[in-house]
C-alpha cells in the first residue's frame, strides 16, 4: 500500500501555487513543455503565462516568423493609451487625423491579438512550433520546398521575359514572405507563402468587430476585461496551424520609383523600404504598391545598410546612422 501511495503522490499539486511556479521557473523550455502534458493541474502551472511568454519572446523573431507568430505581441508595443484627437492649430490637418486613427486601430489590433495567447491551448501550440523549429534547425531539416513562379508587373500571366530584371541582387525572407531585388533594381518581386494567415486575420477582425466597444474603451481608460476567443475560433486557429497542406505561393510585385540597391520590409505594417545609389530611401506599402514617402540622407556617403522595424527605417551610410519614422516621414 505504501508503494502505491508513493507512486501516485503529486508534490506539484500539493505545493502552494507560488511555490509551484518557483519550481517551473527552474526548468528549460523543453522540460516545461513535457511537464505541461502530464495533467491538467500540471498544465496550469507549467503553462503559466508569466513563465511561458518571456520564453516565447526570447525564442521568436517576431518580424520573421510564419503564420501563427504574426499575431504575437512583440513586447515593443506602446504601453500608453491612445487618446481621442484634440483639435489644435498644430494638429488639425487631415494627415494628422488619419495617422491618429491608424495608430488607434493598431493599438486595438494589438489588444485583440494578445487575446489569442490568453488561451493555454494556443500558447502550447506556439511553444510546440518553436521547439520543432529549433529541432529542425539543429539537424538542418528544411521546413518546406517550394517553387516560386515568376511575377509579372501587371499581376497577369503575361510573358515575363519582356520584363527581365537581371539576376537576383538581394534575397530576403520574413514572416512567410520571400522578396527578391534584381540587378536592374526597378521592380521588387515578392511571394507570400503564409496564405493561411488571411484566415487567422479574418478570425481576429471578427473578434474586433464583436468587441469594438470594449476595445475602444481599453485604448482610452482601461475599460472592462476582454472576453476570450470563442472555443470554435480557437479550434479553427489550431486546425490552421497543423493543417500540413502544401503551401501555395501568392505572387506580388512592386514597381519602384527609382532603381534600388538595398531593401528591407516589415510584415506587421506591410512596409517596404528601398535605398538607391543617390541616397534616397523610398517607403512603400508592399501589398498595394503605393509609394508613401521619399526620405533623404545628409551627405554624399553611399547607403550601406537598411532596416525596417516597427515604425522606423534605419539607414547606415559612411560613419553615420539615420533614423526616420516611416509613418510620418520625419
């Protein structure tokens, strides 16, 4: 009898919750995941948001992860609430009002996106995907092989030979998007691999529409707590993440204002930045192909590096670094 009692003795469930969390914080990521599968009571401890979220943020590259990781909070969102626009002489133009509305909508989307990770099943799936990714990286196993078809400028099936841009100069992949800049530098071609993300975005948009009043209140003064995503929405998200169906590349093409030497893009704002030989940095919305701003560096040094992150474009030229806000162009 004594041996059977020892076999079923669960020290974690007997400990106070705070002490159980202290034990969980001593474990590595893979051990946490395995312990969370033991029982519901262990899952509650070892998948505690205060433990798992910092690990996910350390393991993830938020501007480079495919599908599910696009909805993660980056840890860099603005903590301050977005107040209603106050008319003034300095802030009365249509552009300022539009920027404030866009910023408010972005905060609303961040609040909604963070609700996905309030669900423990979604949190576990994200952790599983990160652990599987690390395993594939260690053994050099590719996640997928895919043929990227040519992208005509006009988006039709026209003969691409008439639009020859030379060999590939720069190739990048972020967030399930592959982008190529050619030696001619007049067109940037992109291929979206994360086509299922549109379905995730639709679920999030429906949640925002249903809870708009609460989300608006939260951006102003805190407001009541947000309700969780419906069980059927969580099931749909988990089904999307494990579908395993073949990826189908969706081609995009951006016609550039002038030939470019470098480029970078940020998926959360659909922002593309290109740098030309004469020191101009052009900013585009790569989904619509719309040109937003032209930014110029001071001096005559050639731009040697270019990076887009959140609201900012950073260019390195000579011994100097120039930083702009790509939303305002300042």
